[in-house]
C-alpha cells in the first residue's frame, strides 16, 4: 500500500502499476513539470493555512516510536519515530513547533467528554469544546468554523476555503453551511465537491468507483484524499485548506498494528510531498503555515477510545511555516486543548477575535506578537 501511495504522490511511470482508473492523466504530470517559482529568502508572515488531521494517531508513535509489545506481537522490528516518520520530524517537529511531546511540559487534550471523532473535529474547527456533540452521530455544527470565519472576515470566494476528507461524516464539522465552502468528504459526500474538479487527475479521484477500504460506508482511502488535496492546492492556492485523513483510526479499530504503522508512514509521505509542493509555490508557499494534529488518542493498551477511556483524551499538535517560529518540541505554557487551535489560526491569519474566543497557543505565534 505504501508503494501505491508513493506512486500516486510522485506518479510518472509507476502509475502503470495502478488500476486503470488511477493512471495519472498527462495534465497531472504537467503540473509536476511546471517550473518552480522563485522562493523568497525567508519565511513570510502567515497568509494561508493548511490544517491536516490524522484520525486517532497516537503520540507514542509520533514522538517515541513503535510500541515494543505490539511490535513484538506482530513480528515487527522496533522503529524509532524519527526514522519511521522522517518528513514529519524534519519539516514539522524540528522545522516548527511541537506541542504534547512527552517530557515537554503539559500535554494537549481533546476536551471531551466523548473522545471520538466528530466531537473532536467539531471542537477543533469551531474553537469551542463540543459539549453538545457526544458521538459520531451528532448533527451539523451550528457554530461558525475556521473556514466560515476566514471566508467571512476576509470576504473570500468559496473556492478559497476548502475541506477534503477521507471520512464522509467530516462534513458535519466543516461549516455551518457547506454550500458556502468547498467540501469533498468521503467518496461521494460534500455538496460542493464538483468544485474540486480542478484537472483530470482530481476528476478521476472524484469519479472513482472503488470501495471504502480500509473504512466503511462512503470512506475514501487516505491516498486518494491526499492526492486530491495536493491537486487542489496547486490549482487554487486556497487561503485555508483542511485535509482530514483517517486510515490510522480504521486500522487501529481493526486491531491491525502493522497497517496502522503503515498508515502513519503514508501520512509522512504526504507531509513530505506537501512541503515539496509548497517549496515550489514561491511567495504562496513561504506564507503558508502547515498544522498537523489528531482528533483523539487511545486507551493505554490501544484497545479503543471514548469517554470511558480517559487516556484517549490525549492529543498533540505540530506546526511550521509562515509566522510559526522554529522552536522544536516545546514545554507548553499551559495545558492546551483542540479548541485552542482555531483561535490560534485566526490570529495567525489576522482575523479579528470574536466574543467568547479562547486565547491563542502562544508558542505558535511569532515572538513579537506574544
Ligand atoms: Zn476511532
């Protein structure tokens, strides 16, 4: 699967190994051949934000490495995090700010009380604890989200704020009115998904007839979600791009530790390709902050997550690019929550605070703005 993912990301002749639907059309290769734009000599103040989430991805594999017991039980050689996730470490941890690393101050948490996906995403994107959303079945978010607020405050067209996710239910967290943003959630959900037909490559993903593996119902595997997000990024240069990946959680629930690690590795390949893409996008890339976080953790023994598993409240956050300083793993000034992310990103983007907004995560702000 890693090989297929890499092929989709980098493509070229490797595409012949993919099912016919997935052969990259020439228009995609043209984008890769496009000359890189001159890169500014220093990062610029944040003008754009790319928020990436990876569902149910534990801090242990991110900051330490594979779990010795689970690795042994699956005949896997132990791997250090820095070796297993080189792009994430290089670009986001050492090249930016990491909050929630063990031994580095207060941890970071989902507010709960239910530590599952839709409550986590509604908290993350609204900037408020999702005290009303207690399961993955809760209704459309009623509080304006990061995407809503940036679009309104900066008077942007819908194409400038986009959400692309593997899980179809994500659309209940992206906006109070998904007609006013660009959303593709799962293989078929998202009322504005047609706006993602930015080229033949993107269209072939939107038209894909395959099944939901490794998820269920209308799930779209991360490798396709990631490719679609990169095509949209290059073609539309959005001010806010939310990318919701989820294969880690699917394999976690299946009790499949080797494939869970593989999905973490796929995320790492995507992060590498994302930074390579931004590097070629000149002033746009230099003014873009990339944030990576997760919606919930797991019980200590990796058996499940939710309100009855307090350890599954623990999350983490990485950020780099634009105004974000290069501080590495920091000891956070206070205990942060998922609800602190949206006010932080609004501050970085220069969107005025509203009544009831929480204080931003100061470690992500440039020193002169703290
Ligand atoms: Zn889950």
